[in-house]
């Protein structure tokens, strides 16, 4: 098996954990308010196999590997009688606030998991403080090759100025075009002074000195008490970027090419793992945190069959003074929403497969 395929398989345990955490939120919230749970399922029906515990809960694994569910007594048959026919341990018999609590518990767990992952990454990796610029490629017969530069060298200083990003080198090579430019490189811990003459005429597809650069983030350790603050800060910044991207997509200003299903997630996971300069644990941790926050955001959208869609009907009930929407209407909305959602997933899956067959990358 290729390393790319094996790296792509990391998405399986990542999604499994995220879905499990989400559904555990619904499960424990239901137990807290006294709702009887009939089934805890990973994947969507039809059922592959199930185990019925002494508590009466069926723990099942299902054939369609998209998401999971917690089936609660009386949830999918909302009767106008307020749930009297089901009894006090049913979903429908609970107050609107109790039902809202159960519905949002899953996404809250995903949000908490995101903060926890980012906190662990901050503790293990530290705070980012700038970049170091390394040489990834040296073009033959280029000024860089004439100066003795080698792949793996770090560019420490240019014209006496410390290099903290690629812009420093690019700016200096423009200024010193056709003239000698003093550059200090670091190789195996030793600093070596060199001189390079940036080209005045630049060949197509090359820079003035003929190198490919690879900036790497520099991290510094942080105290334990600061890690949760960093985790919260990263979560907030990431959430802001996600909502902005979602709004651009909805308003037609964004690119829909980045919308992928489980197959596409596997592909992008493999590409990220292969290209990332971070340790594997940090790479997978960042990916899991991003997907967990994405699950939080998407499930809160007021779309039928999702938590946000079900929450809309609870809010409508509260605004209508306790009068529920007709159960057959709500059931129909969620059923149609689920069919459309599954159909969309299969369409996205088709394009994911086409992209793989064509050998197209998801990362520019």
C-alpha cells in the first residue's frame, strides 16, 4: 500500500471519535433530563449489528458510514397531547428548554473537544513566534548553486538582517540584483557566511537566486496555565475564519470546490500529513480540531434533520406559547431533509471519486 493511502486512513479514527463525542453529548443530556434512550448508533441504518444492554439501550453499528444517532423514546412521533401517551420518560413529554438542552448537547461537546485539542497542542507545541526559512531546492547553475547553498540549509541572515520570513530574502534580492549580497546560512548547527549575486534577468519559473524556500514555524514553550487560554483563542480565531468562509460560500463569493465528503476528507488528510512540517500528532490534532469545530458549526445550521433544524421547531413552539407544529408536518420536513442530505452526500462522494481517479489534488 502507498503511504498516501495509509495517511488517508487517519480520517477513519478521527471521524469516529468526533461522531462518538457528538452522540455521547446527546446520550448523556437525555439521561440527565430523564429521557429513555432506545438506541445509540454509529453510522446510519440499515443496521449491521447491535447489542442490547441490560439498561435496554441498543448499541448498534450501521451500514451507511455518515454520522451517528441517539434514538430517544417518543422523539420521532410528536403528538399534540404533549406526550401523555408516551409517559414522563419520553422526549416529547419534556419541556422545550429540556429538549433544546438535549439537542444542543452534541454540538457543545464538539466545541469543548475543539478547545481541548487546541489546548493540548498549545501545551505540547508551545506558542508560535515567527518562522525560520529553509532551502528546499537549489536550481542547478543558479546563483544559489554557485554560492554553495544546499537543500536543508537555513537562511539565517541577509545583508545583516535576520530572516524571519521569505519576504526578507525576496526584498533583499530585488534590492541587490546584479550586486553581491551577503547571506549567512546555517548548516548542521554551523553558521556559514556566503555571497550570492541575484540575477537581473530572471528565467521563467525561477527566482533571482534560484531556490525553493520552505518556511517553518518556530514555537516556544508556554506555561501550563496559559495553554487553555491559547486553546480558547485558537478556537475563536478558527471559528471566525470558518463563519466568514461559510458566508462567502452562501453568498456566492466563495469556492464550492472545497466541499468534500468522507472520501474527499480522506484525500485531504493524506495530502496534509504528507506535506505538513509539524509532528504527526500535531498535524492530526489540528485536523481533528478543525473537523470538530466544523461539525459544531454545520450541525447548528437550521437545516432539516440536523440538530439546528430540530431546534428551530422547539424555538417555534416556545414563540407560539407552547403550541407545537403539527407532528406530521415536522416529521415530513425532517424526512425530506434527511433524504436530500443523503443524496447530497452521495453526489459529493461521486465527485470525490472522480477527483481521485483524475489524480487532482485538493491542496494547491
